């Protein structure tokens, strides 16, 4: 079960299954608000086509809400499990990052679709996902030993130089 802690009245956030940590900006008073977000195995399992198998990530969000705009800072820390590209066993990846999100960019465009609602769990997930390397393999010697033997048996060490293009 995911938990949601914040420094305002509970009716400012909804916690239904489909909108984890959804914040209604129109109901928040101007000022600074703190949120603690937990992305757990249940959250990652609910995502379709995610390369993250499971994990536990804690995110701390600080929302500075002003009359016309806002600034959101999200720091994520934790461990997620992905499939090793070499041996296909789960492997842990440490996640540690902080990002800032603004309601308007330098040209006055609103990058987060003119919405009055922010899904903090999805934004935290996006920060986690950009921290996953394109290639993920265990450190040398940590892969599944049986799979390493099979891979070694199928390595092609000799290339036939007489093969024409």
C-alpha cells in the first residue's frame, strides 16, 4: 500500500487507485507545500510496459505555489530492479536525483498541460525512469553463472575473413 503525507488538509489530495498522489492546485493555498511520496512494488507493477520490475523509491516534493505560477522540486532516492541485459536476472539500480519543474518556461509556455492538477507519483516515476541507463548489466562476475556459461558457449570468437559483403 502506498502512503501519502502532506502538510495540508486531506481534501486537497486524492488517493484513489488510478490517481496516486494527485494534487489539485486550485484547492491549495498560495505558499510552500511539502509532500512525501512512496513508489513501491505495487506502484511499479501497475504500470504497463515499464522496464522497472519492482523497487522502493522515496520522493520528497516541495511545491512553491504562487498566484500565477508554481515551482516544483522533486528529489528521488531508492532502489529499483530491472532485467540485466546479459543474464536476464533482476538487478538493482540505485536512484538518486533531484529535478525542478516550472509551470512556465522562459517563453511563457506551460510545459505541464494547462492543468490545475499534478500527479506527483507520475512525475517522480519520470525522474526515476530518466535515471535508468540504456544498457543495464550486472557488474563483472555478478551475472547468473549458468547464463554466463551458456553465453560463453555461443560466443563467436572467429570471424571468417573470406565472407564477402
